[in-house]
C-alpha cells in the first residue's frame, strides 16, 4: 500500500516537472512574491497565472488550469493601474498643473517612472518597478551598426523613432528642471536622456489602451495609457484573439480570451494584427511564422527594374504617386500583393497600352504580354530581395563573432531577416508556379 502511494507521488511529481519542460517557473523569486503581495493589498484576486521564463518567448505567464474560450483570463483592479491620474495624485501633480505650455500625458507618465525609479526603496511602486525590464530592444535603443542592418522601410522608421524621442527629451528639459525642489540631486543627472529613453520604452511597449477624459493640465495629445502590473507579463501571439478593456462596473481592466489554453501552457494575448516590422518597431521583438508579416519593396528597388528608356516613365511615376501606389508594396505568405502587382503592371504598360492605365489600377488584364512581363519583373525583384537578405544574414553572422556586446540585438535583426527569407522563398515558389501556369 505504502509502496503504491510513493509510486503515485513520483508519477505526480514527474508530471509536474514535465509541465515546466518549456520553461522555468519564477513564482518563488522574491520580486514576484513581493509583486503579488503588493497587488493583493490593492485588491487583486490571485489568478491561475504564474510567471515563467519560457525557452522560446522569454518571460511570460503560464496557466495552472485549462482556460476555455470566452473565459476571464485576468482582472486587474483600478488601484493597480498606473495612469496620469496616479501621476497627478503624486508630488509631481502640482508641478504638472502649474507648467505652461502643458506637458503631454506621455511625458507625465515618463516623468513619474523616472522619479519613482530614482526614489528606490521609498517608492510605493517599487514592487512593480523591480520587475520591469532594465533594458529594451526597440530600435531607439539599438546601436547604429545594428539599425543599418534593418530592411530599408524599417530603418527609416527607426531613425524617425530615435529623432522623436530625442526631441521629446530636448523639449522636456525645462519642465524637468522645474522639479528641482523635489530632489536633493541635480535634476539633470536624474532626468537624463537614457532615463527618458527607458521610461519612453516602458510606456510604449507595456501600456494597455484606456481612454481618460481630457484634462486642462495636459496637452491635447490623447490620454489613453495605463500601465498594468502583472497583466503586462502576458506575451503576444498573432494566432490568438482576446477582448481587452476597462470594465466600468467592476472598475477593473479585464482580458477575456476567444481561444482555449491547456493547463500548464503559456497564455497569450494579441497586440493587434501587426507585421514583424511593426512588432520590432513598437515592442522590440519578432513573432515566428507571423501570418500578418510581409516584406516591403522600396521605391528604389521598384525603379531598379523599370525600363530606363521608357518615354512614359515620368507620367507613370506621377500616376503611381498620385494614386498612392509607391507605398506598402509587399511580398507575403501568399506571394506578391495585389498592390505590388498593380504598380508593376502599370510600369510595364507598352507605349500603345499606356492609355489603359486607369483600367490597370482597377485590376483589369490589359494584355498577355503585360501579364508575362509583370510576372518576370516581380520574380526578379523577389530574387534580388532574397540575395540582399542572404547578404545581410552573412553580415550579421560575422558581426556576432566580432561584437559580443551586440549579440542580443543582432539576434533580433537576424530573426526578422530569417522570417523575411521564408516569405520571399514562399513568394518565389508561388511566382514560379504562376509562370508555369501561364506558359
């Protein structure tokens, strides 16, 4: 009898261990114990979610019971949320209300995060601050060497992001100086650029959407941010659907899932139908086999295969520009997009076909020759992008050997480029089949 019970116990233990095969349970770590206690004191009911360091997705939340579609995953009381209301009720409130011109809700939240992080053990938000990432992988944090390896459209957006955060810092310096009475140290050392970069990334990557009424003490930018401790440990998957909103009746931010989740599996939410370039730009990660992903074709690449002696060149360019056909030209999992094919069909119109350009934009077939030439050029562009991606992947592997300090950031760009390669190879296959079908 005794022997059997021991065997059952071992079986149970083995099953329990297997449940963590895909990650390491972090519930026992002091920072999570303190966070859970802090949340409980603010009215959070302990859920079935446990923090786990997953091998593939990093830190996330695992469920200890099966979750059915439509079920409430997590409900976080209003007292646990960090909003501009929280900031105004802090010692920063009177400085914000006095400051002219008014600061933005974004800067108010960033200022609060920097000030609370500086306060250390004295901060009421310390248990939350202690589990926030120390560093981020958004393009604004990447070295120029790494940014230069991003695909052209994303590289441009990364530079814009960097410029925007820098301008935000420069335009906020006077406001930061006005907070001097609150600090023993010089505000310039507390509210420096790297502190703002960290706070901006925290708000940009971790806030949930929550609309707040317009306050006169803030600028006219929408006040739609809320930092949601513990809830923000949930990772993104493009393959799930959730309903997430603030419930006015329960005064809690709630997430319900439309998908099932097995016991001891990671619980995912969806940040939106974003492609990998958007995910990397806004959140600093890449989703493997993302169904929403695509590879963008820049206008420079487009013109590379445009007949240089075409007499209607300028007219065609003008038409594409006026009808917004020079942006969002892509290859996806299902091959070249309709927009890309349409732009290329117009560029390949013969001299005698040019008068049909309106029909081309509507998707009409102009001639068999035009269709054939369009497929040829599309295939050439696809192969050019494959070669370019292979070249960048080679550069990345060399840099990973030479620059140990950039290894993590380089791995992120490498993951993006690998995903691009899969899409381009799939598109090349589709184009090959299309050409065979037309001959």
